[in-house]
């Protein structure tokens, strides 16, 4: 589920011992399963055609494992997750429906770096690449550096020490690092990507900006400055200029900004010795703003290569009717999550989230201010009795978001492949990437479909169906499921969603409240926050199933051991029956207006 600016909790010093830790944590230390009946880990094993608790556990414990590195789009973990899904659908016998006869639809993400052919000289004397200087790759190749005069610009981020914009124009500007400034980037603790370009307002017209901050890094870390750890989209972002919104600008200033975006200045990091040589000195002590040095020429060999770190997985179960098999019922989930962040004690964050969600429930899901959050206390003594040492965790596993949807859809695929007679229509299975990054995978598919988009009769979106307990949200329970948008564009589809539920041995309890604006904190515009939205924009009837947000949403504590597997299995079996029903029944008709759902829906 895509987050729209929801507050993310930082434990910091607020987790301390006062309130008794729930018995669930101490129980975990003495039993093989927790209070939900789930183990901390589970080994891979074969699955079968029936959708049941054990199979869902087997799949989800693999897909939301730490080895997947949080599956973030643009990072290698997303490749790992999509490799797993593709291998399974191939094993099950689904037909590939991605690009060029594969199961993958690869999005235009690229890895960008400088090659080892990069060179730099000062007054004709070489500065050694990856040892004395490195260049930080950006979205595009930097502007040429040919005979640029060196000038000392002052201290990074401190305008009181810096030269003017006019004095920096066309120069190779060297800066001292700001001792109080941020270090690092891309989540790397050794700060390999810090020391970037200073404020654009001052040094826009410099040829390059070099910061003297390379000495603290090991040789391996210096090399890593230039090694991409995340892929980025081939298209630059749109919106406000870098540095935030600015006031009105004239046409010349706007043109210069556009040129700077297309060919940015180089961002370079230097050792102290290399910087001293730029100024023909033995050390950099006593440099003064405006001091001139030698002449720099550089050849920075910038390359970008396509990457497999951002992929939709697309597969088909062919329909059984000679005519209707050219129509598709699409069912989807998103394969990505939010990756890696700062490490925290996984046991304390879980205990904190439990206490926080209790307060949210007591406050009718209204947002909690700092005055309330600071009252939360967790008994660290009871945690330490179970886990004497802090178990640090930096990986957002995304077991519910959307491991539950992804593996539920995979289980549905396995169940349908075992059916002796398939639905009349073909079933299009799509595991979209980049939902967390702005619904980018579903946007890419609906604009570049691998089957005609007008042949898709409905899209069923499954995003977070693994929780929904009473402790997670008001009205939660073992039969709870939220249904979003099923009547918005097609009353026919909405009625089918209800009718199939009525045929279940024990019907689920549908919650339609999210079709309307509600006052719950964090639940704004659920309809527009997952992949079904892009299909609806193309005129495809949709239905979105989820079991609500919870205390572990977008936290490092969203792990497989906290999923409600019996509930999860019940929902997955229902959705499988719905896919079959839509695949065999009349094509859902559009209402002709949006939203066209009745104002009051009685399930």
C-alpha cells in the first residue's frame, strides 16, 4: 500500500521501561510459535494446489525474508523478489505474458556510474581515480572540464565563508566539508555518497564542485562512492526546481536552469593531499576563500545501463472458451516494498507499535500528537529477559504490504492451474513493481500493456490481506475484509463481488466504508493509493481488497510471523472464486459515470 505522507515513527529514546510488556513477547522466548501460532522462521517446502494456511506460510516466509532486502524498486532486492515469482509461475506452467516471450516487463530504470577510464589532471599532472578523487554519479553526464581554473570556494553549506556566484562561474570550485552537515546517503553507514554539490543558488555556473572529504573512507568505500546501489528512472522527475520552490525567474534564468539539468556540474570528492596539489601546496591548512590554484582538465567517463531491478511479472492462465479466451480477468498485487532504512531494535519497535495502535483504537483512529506519543513506555527489562542483546533490524520485510497480496495471488495461480476446466476467459496475473514509488509499475503496464487494454474486462487488486484483526482496526476480526471501488465504475462487478461472497461456506464481512472519505488518520483516499487506480483510469472495472492498516504498516516489524494466516487463506480462497466467476460470467458493464456507486451500499 502506497503511503501518502503518513507519519513514520521513530523510537529514539521514547522506548523505555515503565509499562509491562505484553505476555506475547516473553512467550516467544519459550515457545516455538508466538501468540498467533506462527514460528519466527520457516523453511521452504513444496506447495500444493489447495490454498491453505501452510502453503501461504511457506510462500510468505520466503518472499518476506531478510534476503529479499525489502524488495524496493530500483534495488537488487526487487530483482530477487521478481525472480522468485517468475520461477514459480514458470514451474506451475503459466504462460509468459511479459516482454519478448518472457515473464518480465522491465521498466526503464538504469544504473549510472563512471568507468575506470575516468581521468583528471592539474597542470598536466594526474590525480589518481578511486584513490585521490572520485566523482559522484547523477542522472546525467556532467559538463566538460577542460582547462578550468581552480578556486577555493569556502566551507560547504556556510554562505558566510563562500565566494560569490560570479567568482565561481566557470571555475573548478573546491570546498571544505561542513563539520556539522549531513554525511552519507543511499542508506550507507560509511557515508560514501556524502559531500555532494553545495547549494545550487551559489554555484550553479561552476564547472565542478569538489569537496575535501575522502580521507575518512577506506579504499573499498571510495570505490563504492561510484558504484550504484539503486537504479533510477530514465526520466528525470518533474516539478519544482532542485532546492525547493523559488520565486519568479526571468527567461534567461529559466533557460540556464534547464541547461544545468541537462548537463549538470560534476560533483567530486577529494583527499586532502589531492586538494593541496590543486593549489600547489604541501597541505590545505590556511586556505582562504578566493584563493586560486592550478588548471584542471578531466575526462569523466559516464555510462548508464538498463537494469533488472524494476520489473513487473506477467503471466497468463489461458481461457477455455475459443472466443472468450481473448478477454482477460486481471488479478494483481505489488511485488515491491520500501527497502532498507536505519536499524532499530526489532523487539522494542514491535512492542512500541502495539502500544501505539492501542492508543489509536481508543482514539477512534485519529492521529496521535507528540504529547501522546511521548507517554508510550515499553518495559525494556522484560524484553531483555527474552533477548539479552538488542536484535537490530534495518529491513522492511513487507510481509503484509504486499507480501500477503503477492503470495495470495501466486497461490490463486497454483489453484487455477490445477483446475481441470479453466474459466472461459483467460486470467492475467500481474505482480506490479514500484507501487510504493508512486504506482509506477501499474502505470507503465496500463500505458504499455502486453495484451490489449480493452480486452481486460476487470482488474482485481490484492494489497494487504494478511491482517485485519480486532487489534488492528475498528471492526476487525477473523472474517473482515475491506472492499474498495467495486461499485465505482461497474455496478455489475460490485454485485458479482457480493454474490460470490454469499456462496462461501462462511461469508466474509465486507467493509465498504473506504469508498467514502473518512476521518481515520492515514486512511485518506484509499481508492487512489494502490495499483487498481491506473486500471480504473483506463476504463477497466476494478475491485480492491485489503484488511486495513495496522501498527506494523511500513515498519520493520511487518514480518511473516505476525500474519493472520487462517484469515488470509479465507480471503485468498474467496478471491480465487471471484476470479473464476468473472471469468465465466457476463462482461461487467461500465456505469457511465464516476463514481457511480450508490451512496449507501447494503451488502
